[in-house]
């Protein structure tokens, strides 16, 4: 790991490693999505192998439930996949605090062992996620922990850092894992490992108009290109796979999808001799569990519980059905548009980010970011998604969500391409006007 990481980053991780090795019990707080769950699982396995105790909490966001956590008094608390944007709060916590995050940074800290790839010139959006940093820490604690590479890759996939291929220190860690025979990699298509007709009918990401959620549409598509829908990918000839890949790419292009989403069709499948499921499948199940309020099941799966693995598979089916239902509503009703943003309402708060992302990439205009609003009893959850093209023009949704949320008494943050916020109920219109103004300024259309 010392050859892979920047020297200062390695040194800070090594310092964190010593703190954890000296502790009898470690408090672990992480995000509830696939990256957060995989990060937590890596750290739990590491701590267990040290013979230490641990107590873990998975949170939907930094605000929810964190008041209780910050009042606790553990010798060591490790915060995963969050914290960099809330350092003022984290600094007031008791004991030794370690933050492993990859989101936008407000400032570094001398009070907290803060490890974020952005501090060392590494892009936290597509070169390293929380699972990357947790895995690096784990192998520094004990070199035998390279067998946890599968979980690190699952976290990267969950954070969509595999689109266009893993890069940066993610790629370097995969290369080292392959040398150590803890990970295998092969090219593949981004569809489910089942019959082709079922894979297309239930495909959410990519989302194919007229095929996803439509059995007749899926069968007609396969009939037109001469593919036997009852076959699985590994039963198809290389020629058949080429035909299918080309036809799906053309379908996306006909929907007006930009190249970055079309490229996502071509992926890599990661397997390990230590795991029954591919990292891709673990990531998909963990993501579904996180979205369906079953993050404990995802964590148990990542810790090797076979019954949890099966349950996570069933939850993934429920999740797919829920997403396809929401997408049908979104496609039918279309987006509401403002000068610089487009927005939709999502009935299921847990799916808000998913719906914003799928709508942005596969259905709506890609010339403006998509905002998804889920109005709840006393607050509204906001999810915002952009594209690499828009980020290249200056879009930074982390800043836009944070500033617009603060303007209405809420909070927000995330990445330049994907972010979120929580705002008071009733402030939706004011928030939308403000974020529209900010995005317009970012894209050079007007001054904020």
C-alpha cells in the first residue's frame, strides 16, 4: 500500500492504524448506501481480526441520528463516508476521532484524524471512495487483509466509480489485488446475471425506454435483433454478445443519452475465491438494501451471513420493482423545468437519488441537472444529479445543494456530479429558485 498512496496520505493512515490497534473497542459510524456499508464491513472485519470490540451505526445522512452519536464517549470513533463536510461538529466529539471520507471538504482539522483523498490531490468522485480508504487502512493494519479487496471494489461500484473503468488509486489497488490472487477481473455487460429477456425487462441502470419494466417490449427488442431471450450472457457466443451490446448502445443513443452513460454498458465483473457472489452483485444488493431501509441486512451479507445474502437478493427484487414503478410515473409525467434545472417529485424518499440519477442519464434533457424532491411529514429530501459534461462546464451540485439548503434553513452536500439536501417542509419553492440561480451562475448563464 505504501507504493500506491501519496506519502502524506499513507502516513496519516498509518497513524490512524496505530490508534485503532491500541483501542479495545471501536465505534463505527457510516453511511447507509453501498459504499458506506462496504466501508463499515471492511472496518468491522479488520477490528474483529484484531480481537477488538465494536459498535456500528449506519445513518441515512449526517444529520439524522448523529446527535446521539456525538454525545457518546468511546476511546475511538471512526466515521465513514461522511464527516468531511461537517468537521465543525465532528471536532467537538469525545475521544480519538478518525474520519474516512471522499466528499467535498470544507476544511481540514488538527483535532481529528481526517483522511480524504481530496487532501492529497486525488479525485474523490471517481478515483477513490470511502471503501477505498477503509481498505487502505485495513491493509496497513494487517497485510493479510488484502482478502477484503472484494468489498472495496463493491463499494466503488456502488459509488459508480467503475463507470468508464476504475482509475486512480482504485485501479492501482485492483492491480495489486490481482497480483495477490485476491481478486479476478473480466469484461462484461452491465445487465443482470439471469436470462437476457429478464435482465432487460428488469434493467433499471441502464434504463431502456420501452424495454425496462415492459416484458412485451423486451421480447420484441430481442426478436428484432435475433437473440434468444432465454439464454444467459455466459451461454451466448461472442458474436451474439457483440450484436446485443451494439443494439443496446444504439437504443440508448436513440433516447438521447450521452456517451458517458452509453459507455457504462461495458463494465468489468469482479470475483474473488473468498466470495460466492461477484463484487457487482454484492454492490447491487447492498445498494437495494440501503434504499429499502434494510441496511442491517446488507451489512450482515458483507460480513458473510448466508441467510442475509439470500434476503438481500429478495430485497433487490423488491427494489427493482419499486424503481421501475417510480420511473413509469416520472416518464409519464415528465419533468418540471426552470431556467437551469429540471425537477420531479418522488413518492419514495429512499429512491429519490436513484430516480434523479436514472432520469438524468436516460430519460430527460442532459443539458441541465435533475432534482428529485420527496416531501415527508416534517421535511423534504432533495437529491440532485448531473453529468460529466455539465461538471466540465462548471456544475458543482455539492456547493449548489449546500448553499441553497442553508438559504432555507436546511443542510446539504455531496459531490460535484451527485449531491443531496434536507430542507424544511414548505420551503421547496424557495429552495428550487435558489438552486436554479446558483446552477445558472455555475454554468455561466447569470450571476448569483
